[in-house]
C-alpha cells in the first residue's frame, strides 16, 4: 500500500490493494458479515463481500461527497469530486444489506436520497475517558499551572475553524492574560496545522498556543484533562445539520464544559455544559463566562459507551446471519 499526500491519489491508487486484502481476509477467516465506512475502500469491501456472498453493513460516518470536496479549494475540482463521490457512495449504499449512520440529520439526508438507515450514534470509551487531574500533562506541555486553558482535540482540518479561534485569541488574552490554547491532533492531507502555527506566530501568540501533533488514542483523555473549556468550532454549513461530533462524547465523558458552534443534533442530546456561539463576540462572551465561573461538569454518558454501540451492531449482525 502506497501512502500519498493527495487524498484522491491515495485512495484511488490503493483501491486494488484494498480489494485484494479484504478478499483475502474474508476468504481466510470465514468472515460472516463485513462493515464498511469509507468511499473507495468501501467499494472494495462491497465487491469483495459480493464475491464471497457475505452480507454488508455500511456505516456512513459523514456525507462523503462534501467531506471529500472539503480538502480542495478549486471550485471545479470540488464539483467534480462531489459528483463523483456521490455516485460511488450511492453504489456502496445500493449494494449494502443494512445502512447505519451516526446522526439523526444523516438519517434524514439519506431518506431524501431514498435510503433507510438505522441510527447508531458515535460514542466514547468510558474505560479511559473520564474526569482526571490535568496537572501532570500541563507540566509536560509547558502550560502554566494556573492557566485558563481553551482546548481542541481532533483532526486539524479546515472544517474546524481553528484559524478563527486563533485570530480571536489576542482579544482573549487582553481579557484573560493567563489564557492558553491547546490544540491536540494532526492534519490528515493538508497543511492546515502549519498555517495555524504560522498564524499564531504572526499574531504574536505562539508562546501561548500549544500544538501536540497527532497523539495516540489512549493518550487523548490525558491531553483533554488540562482543558478548562473545550471547543467544537465546526464551520461548513452543509455539515452542521448532519454532524454529531465524536469529540462531544469525549469532552462530555471527561466532565468538560463545551463552547461550540450551533450543531442541532448535538444540542438535542442535551446538557447544560454546552454554550453556543455564532460569531466572534459570542465566542468571547462564552470564554468570559467559563473563565469567571470555572466548573467541572458531571454528565451522564454511559448510554453512549462504545460497549453499548457494539451491542447495537451485534443485534444487526445476528439479524443478518442468524448467529449469536
């Protein structure tokens, strides 16, 4: 398998490899059902499953036509990608026995395209995501013990408007000189993180903005622990109505207050630990409130544990295979 920085090349050139590997796994391990959650790799899975007569569950994590186009700025390329990925996505869904998806908004979007989907939301590993002391990680990252820490954990890509957060950060520092910004995660196929680091330097706040780069999943709770206010600056309007970000569950399990752009499905989940902002002024007001009235939240999240989600998938597998 050959990695490429260009996502289109990466997935296109590796699709034959994906098909061979998935076919071998199905054959050698006598797989009873396959689950896919990707575009071209999903097609490879569907074709391999059809070859061996294995039922397919397609777990649609987001709306692929928009997410694929999000990596590019050229309008013509975005249009071609959106239309091409839509055709591939429809092929995958047409050849699946069961479709699952992660948000009520995506259930409705799929219904508009003629597909019935079962809702199994994202979740969280409650064995490792829980409230914990963040002082050791603060020390390791060079964050002051008494700092007020705004934090983000996730993919560092343009659909999260972290550039807007950094542009607002000088004003945050005027109001709260002890504030620091912690950005946990790495970029996937773009130079967005490099752009953010350069922006922080231009604004003269790089000493107060910490980038960890990609971290191991098991280390993520310890990286969230120093945060006093967790951010979800989801930006593209075409995503907001279908999103239910995983970081909502992770932040909540860690007992953290959240400052987020308005995401309807997340707000329907409830929780008085969520503050919504729609512009820069509301962002600053949300930061002010969290800094003046710091709190640790107790948020019931057990029903969204990955173990519960696994049980929901197991019920689907039993229905498809007749095996328990």
